[in-house]
């Protein structure tokens, strides 16, 4: 009877772990999408507002440019690319730092690495 309860608890723990892992992956994906599209949404909201003076003329110069629409999309594309680059570079930097700590640990510098990790 005790062994069955222990097996049940082990299965429940494994299931909970899998659910948490899936939820973590989902949250990570949503965070990436948000990090990419939130700045673009801000720009769209900014230029979507009505910027007109009392006489009805546009009050920000970008609205009077002949190719303002094309400039807007160029800005959006540039923001999108910069956000993706930041995400990619951050990920590679994180992997590089993790790899460097593993190499230092393997070299026998364990005390110094552990102290640095505890401080950071």
C-alpha cells in the first residue's frame, strides 16, 4: 500500500514538472514575441494619434513628408531587426558566459568561480 502511494506521488510530481516545463516554454515564447512587437506597437500607436493643430494642419513634421508612409515602415523594419538582434546577441552572450564558467570550473578554479557566482 505504501509503495503504491509512493509511485502515485512520483507520477504526480513528474506530471507537475512536465506541466511547469511546458508553461515555462510558453511564457518564454510569449516574452520573446512581446519584446519584439511592443516597441513596434508603441510607434504605431504614436503615429496613429490625431496630431493636428486648431486649423487642421498636422502638428508633427513626419505627417507632412511626401514619403512618410514608407519612412514609417522603414522605421518599423529597423526596430524589428534591432529587437531580434538584441534577443539573439543576449542569448549568445548568456551561453558564452555559462560556457566560460564551466571551463573555469573544469580548470580547477572552482573557489573563485563559486565566489563570483554567489556575488552575482
